[in-house]
């Protein structure tokens, strides 16, 4: 698609999603009540993606303090509803409802993976946060969509963050070793596991104990805001011994962003993530003026807009920062380069084992 086609597709999808969420027959209580408060009708006034700026910034407190039932679109009240959480290490977590979004996101991601590196019909190992988060179910569905099953080892990031804040690094290392020991047990028992999904720090800890290539792992998907270009090089050149490596960036509110496919001979290990347009859009904005998008090559705070019929989230400032990157042939829309935890003044986000 050309840029004009991408923009037209995004505008059309924006109109469809907004009309859905603000229609009395299909919308949720939250957005229908919101429409009454703002004094204008999004169904008629939102005609393009850019028009979403009329909503202003999405507030975290809306997800933390409201009744989760208020977010269920009327069209889905008879469907089985999942509730996924994010945050919550220092208070009430943000919650979002989910019906099929996580499956749709990860089916698209499955289609993006190379069958040679991630063989169909083989099994996966997921090492990371499960519990109330969407990632466990999403990766499990990814394995199922590719004809395999998924083995899981849980890691509680809220506990990890508390240990870091308390400076209990010895306990943190014990906990990490506990997670890795469980992973090794599964890898050694289930020789059908050929694909791995985990975080950078857990991947490094695992590779200190075992050769993944010798263990039969042919492909690794790895995500987290500690995925630096230095780690990317380290993983490809030293950790994985030739196994395929796919960096990714995702969260509960957005789904999963893809990275440009790696080609042999590349010397730039910077990672550029492209959101799953039109279902989600990432923008890089001026932290002091979030309505202002920075120029290509400039760094700023990441702003997310999610556009699905299950969940509408306009203009949410993320806990991450990155560099705005132009479209590429594989993904003809803006990407975000070198994502890291957002820092403002002396404060920074604690991401633990991510």
C-alpha cells in the first residue's frame, strides 16, 4: 500500500470503531456516558484518525478506578469476557476487557513468523508473566495457531519490582534462578519444544545454563523495554548460536508490534517496532506537548491509540520513550526505534526483569 492508501484505511477504520463505541446499540457504558459529558457527538465529528485529538489525553485513572463492566460493549455482553491487567505494583492495576483481540493480534503475528525458524507443529516454551496478564494466553494461542502446544513458566513482575525497590537483589537472584530452573526442567523433558518466547534478562540467564541450539530451539521471540541494540547484537552473535531471533514490543493495551525482518549482513542492530495498524497506532510525541508529534529521527514519549471493536483507547501516553522512524517497505507506516522506559527529570520506570 502507498501512504495515501494507508491513511485512507486508517481513517475509515477510525470512523467505524468510533461509531461502534458511541452507538447506543453496540457501545460500552463508559464511552456512552463520556459522550453525554463532552457535549459533542463523536459519531458525526470524528472523520479521520487526526480528529481523535479532540478527545485529549486518555487518563490512566479511567482504567484504574472505573467498573470494568463499564468497558464491555453492548454487542459483547453475551460473550465470555477476559479481564487483563497491567501495572499494579504500587496500587490498583489498569484493567481492560478482552474477547478475541488477543487471538486476532497473535494470529497476525503468527503469519509474520518464518516457518523455517518457527516450525509449525512443534511446541513452545513461554517464560514470563502469566497470572492476570494477556501474554500467557496470547502466546499459548500463538503456539496453538501454529499447530503446537505451549508450556509455561510463570514470573511475577510485581514481586520483582518490589524486590528491586527494596534493594533485595540477593532475593531477586534467587527468584530468577527459581524461574530458570523450572524452564530447564521443561526443556530437558519435552524435546518437542523448538520455539521460545521470553524477555531479554530471562533469555540471558537461561543461556548461561544451557545451549538453546543444542537443546533443539530453532527460534526465539523476545520482548521488553530492555531490548537494546547492544543486547540485540549480543543475542544474535553469542547467546543463540544461530537460532533465529525475533525482537518484539507489546503490552496489554496495544497488542503486539512487529520488528522489520532481519537480513544477514546487516550491521545496524537498532530495533524498530511497527504497530499493528489499523488496530493500534504508535506516535512519538513531545513529552511537554503530547499533541505535537516529533520529527523523524527525534526522540520523544510513546503515545498509543488502540482501535478495536472490543476496546477503544485514544491518545494514551505510555511509560516508554523512543525515536520516531519512517515507514519501511515491509511496514509502510511510522515505527518507533530504540524503545526504553520513559525518564522525566530524575524519575524512571522500574521494569525489573523486562
